[in-house]
C-alpha cells in the first residue's frame, strides 16, 4: 500500500476513524455528531432511521452525517432485507428470485436501480450483494437472501450485482466472507460453524467472492462464523481467514459484520471483539444497533454507551501496543480511498432524496420469472378471498415485515385477512362454499408451526392456494395449488397477484 500522508496520528482520533456505529432515531444524535467531528467516518442506517412518509428525510439525515465526506451505509439487498422500503416492501426482487430467474443482465439492472436510489439519498455503501452459497436448506439466516445453491450461478450473479451497484456510483460490499451458506445457526444469536473441507471452502464458498473481486467490488463484509479448517476463531477475528481474502487479490475495504451480534459480543465481548477484528485485518468495525442491550439493562443510551466502550477498548489497545497504530493507519487509508471513489463516481451530484417505489421492467420480469407454479392457481368465484398469513420465521437481518402477498391481493380484490399465531386453524377458515383460501408460508420445512398450519389447512380445505415466499424445502404434504416466489418483496407479491387474479 502506498505511503499515506496527512493521517492524524493521535490515538483517540485513530480509534474514532475505524468505528462505524448505528443509532436510534431519524435525526443524527448529538453523541454521533461529536464522534463524527472527532473522526468517525459515518454511520450505518437501519429501517428505524427511515421515515417512509417523508421523501427527503434520509437525504437530510445523510447530510447531517457529512454530505461530502461522510461514509453512510445501509443493508439494501432487495427482497427480504430492505431498510428504505421496510414498511411497504422492496420494489426489487431478492437474490434468490434473481438467481431463479437467472438472467444476469436483469440482475445487473436491478442492482443499478438500487444503487441509483442510494446515490440519490447520498448513501455511499450498500452492504450487498450476498455472496453466500445457500447449499444448506436448513440455513436460518441466509435462505432467499442468496442467489442459489450452485456456486457457479451465485458467482455469476454476485459479479452482475456488483457491476450494477457500482455503475450507479454506490460502492458494493460482498458478504458474508468466507461464506455463511452452509450453516444452521444465525450468528446474530450465537456462534455459527461451517463444517467444510478446505477443498469445499475453495470450490464452493470462495468462488462468488473471487467473482466479486474480479468485478471490482470495493468492500467485503466478514462473517462471524467458525470454519474449523481456518482455525478456531470466527472469521471476523481470524487473521488467517482475512489473509486468505487479501491473498485473493482484494485490496479494498474489509468491513466487519456488526460486533454487537452474539457470536462476538456474547463470547469475546463488544470492546475486545472490536479490537480483535481490527488486529485480524478488519478496516471498519460495524457496531450495529444496540437497542435494548441485555448486558446493560436500563441504559437509556445503549448505542452511545456501546460506542464509548468500543472506542475506549481500541484506544487502550493502541496505547499498550497490542494493536499497532500502523494497522489502523492502513485501515484509515482504505476508508479514505473508498470515500474518494464514491465522490469521483458521483461528481458534484447533490442528493435529492427521491425514492424508487415503482419496480423497474427488469425487477418485474425477474419477480415473475422466478415464480414456480404448481396446478391452476387462478382464484375463482365472487366471494372475498380469505388470506391466512402463517409465517413465523423472522431472521434478525430482515426483521418482521407485513404480509406483502395479502397487501397485493387486497389492492385488486376483496379479501379477509387472517394472521395465524396459535390456536385452532378452523377458526380462520371460511365456511363451506364461502370463497377461496390463500395460505402464505415462509419455510415450513424449518418451522414446525408453519408445517402444522399447512397440514391442517390442507386437511380442512384441500383447494387452498399455498404461497411459499421463503427458500423451498420438502413440504411433507401434497399441495395441488402452489406458488413459490423465492423471496418476499413488493414486486414478488405483485407477481403472485398477477398469477392468482389473471
């Protein structure tokens, strides 16, 4: 790396310069503005930072964080994981739908649309694409966030997504290195392991990251997963894992997944985990969003408290020499390089905050092309349609969203909307000859409650149309009328409505 000039060598400033916090509210809080003034490069936005009824709010918020030099990022994958469209659903299909559709030019166009929207808000970095190969159908956190189970397909679409995002002037961040696809534990909730051989790691899980690097990806995000062939530490704090990434020819920004996740905070601790990540080779430590931190009950300012704890731990490590200042100076240079790239790509364009709620032609094609249909799913009769939302799975990355299928159907035909949580499914079903039933499920092969609801509905109402919005698996019950969307988004829900109401 070229010699860097002009870095503030004060340890306090260096520690600020590699931390990337989340925060509560739709305005930048005072503590974050103070941190920005002290050197923090920016912040990561979540859905709760977005006011959906105020089109200019996000651009104003980004402006508060530094319109010309702030590094503001977001998880905007399309599909299930969306921050800007969390209330109404993404106008872009998710990765699994794009992979199922398997038209690289459409994937590229969808990513370019997402990147353009982020650019209009002034957001510099998108924590996407998901480069994980979801070859384990029991995966609780990746699923339809992945392009697929085949490494060649995932690699092709990962590269296309990177090209699309970055053509719009938004830096892409491929995740979750070295691959979170073959896991059965959500690292938000605990330590996750990927038991693969060195050959499987190389041929399956690293292939999409190689494709992303060849496509010019500007950043890569690490996973808090243990891959035993790489050592006993989670990849985020594992120098061997990150040296493999550098050995693949990647010289861009390495971003940690949020260190408040249980796989790090619940094992190493928040501050020590951040220090270990930086020592291992991470350039920018994501602190995530603390919310109600069980480790600090009653703390009214958990995000600020977490930031202070981590900053103090990094400064102490710098002072003791356990964390070399050269390591952080290298990281600061990479952060500056990414920010300079975004500025150069966007030129003098001023964020206007305009949103893109209408799906593009490519998004509509991909969502429709991904739908797998069994039987005649067209709804018949004039009675209101009973729509039962039986989804129970919610991973921490996505959160809990509305039943978008029900919303899409309600926009075009009278419905009776039911939510199944527990109790007798018979109470939710219409009487004999009282209209059609649509049952919305996510992944019944993983969730016992969904599986039981599906079995009971089919036993009582054989003609039900089942809409499965999650990663497909064995249903263990015959479903004559079935639509599998390969993801949850507003545009995929609209594709379902087109199929059912044609």
